[in-house]
C-alpha cells in the first residue's frame, strides 16, 4: 500500500516538474518574436505624419483615426519595453513620459479635432512633437527629433474628404 501511495504521488508530481521547463522556454521564444520598440515607433511615425495631412484637409474622421492609432501604438511601444536601461546603468520608466504625452499631447489634439479647428490643431500638433522629442531625449536619443512632415507617409489613402 505504501509503495503504491509513493508511486501515485510521484506520478502526480513529476509531470508538473517536467511541464514547467518547456513553459519557460515557450515564453522566451514568444518574447524573442516580439517586434522591437524602434519597429513600433515607426508605426507611430506613420500614423502621426498622416494625421497632419488629414487634419489640414479638414478630414476630421480620418484625422481622428490617425490620432487614435498614434495613441495606441505609443502605448504598445511602452508595453513592449516599459523600462529602458540608460548609459549610466539607471532605469528609465517610460510610463510617466507616456502619461504626459497622452494628457498634454493626444488629449489636446483630440479637442481641436472635435472642434474642427484647423489653426488650434496646428499648434497642438507642434506641441505634441515637443513631447515626442522629450521622451526621445530622456531615452538618450536626442538625434531622433521629429518635425512637421513634408509629405504623408501613406501613399494610397485619400487625405481629402470623399464627398
Ligand atoms: C514614451 C516615450 C516615447 C514617446 C512619447 C515617443 N517616442 Fe518615439 N521613440 C521612443 C524610443 C525609446 C525610441 C527608440 C527605440 C529604439 O531604438 O530602441 C523611439 C524612436 C522613434 C523613432 C525612430 C524609429 C526608427 O527606428 O526608425 C521615430 C520615428 C519616433 N520614435 C517617432 C515618434 C513620434 C512621431 C512620437 C510622437 C507622436 C514619438 N516617437 C513619441 C520613445 C518615445
């Protein structure tokens, strides 16, 4: 009886121990497949550049779409890597930077789109670029200085309203 109990408990424990290792490997494998922060930021550039042209054409629904995409892709960037290592060895928490970007930048631009105010939009857009840059500087990438785009990043999306 005792032997049986030992055998039974061993068979209960062993599969758990064996299953734990492949699970850790699987997490590592999935982590290795995630895009880099720089890759996600290229999406941010795409959406934010298009936003400028959609709003300049007074295409408010399209501008709102690009603003929402900008916001969600910046948030995704931070989920990919919430803490960056600085050259000094210190950690840089991206969350507070993203919060000031969202409140000072995204929310301000959204208000101008809701009011269909082109002039106020241009000001809020430029202010948001300053917040983009503030995060790049904090992340020790001062050479990544975004400016008002010359051309839309999209090549086949119509910026003018359809009707
Ligand atoms: C919360 C911080 C943060 C905010 C806000 C932010 N960025 Fe970034 N961005 C980064 C970091 C960090 C990198 C560098 C990623 C890397 O190379 O690892 C980066 C890189 C970039 C790059 C270079 C991508 C490449 O590799 O070619 C572009 C373009 C960019 N950001 C655009 C923007 C724009 C436009 C905004 C604002 C609408 C913005 N970013 C807002 C943190 C931020």
